[in-house]
C-alpha cells in the first residue's frame, strides 16, 4: 500500500465493508461529509482500521483537514511513505 492507486482501492474497500458506501461513489473528488455522509464517528472508525492495515501510528489529527477522498489518500500516502 505504498502508492496512491493502491491506497484508493483500500479506502474503497473500507468504505464498502465498514460504512456500506458503494465503491463507485468513492472517487478522489468525493466530499466526505457532503457526498458520502461521513461523520466524525466514521472518521474515528476509519482511523482505527487504517492503523490495523498500515501498522503505523495513525492519529486523528493526521486526518483533521481531510475533506475529500483525495485528502485521505494523500494523508495515508504520507503516513506509509514517511
């Protein structure tokens, strides 16, 4: 999970399995709150899942400014390539 395409695929899988958001709705431009009805509790759940997957110390503040799926992909990319 060291490139953006792989990270996007993992995020799509998480969104489908954990939040029942259809994969085709999870695009780089999709806004978490407005388009995907993603709230702060969902963000915490996703943070926990990403920690499990990456084995990295994922902190909520790493994703504090994430507004779109692309923002999440970039945050994970920076995390795993640090």
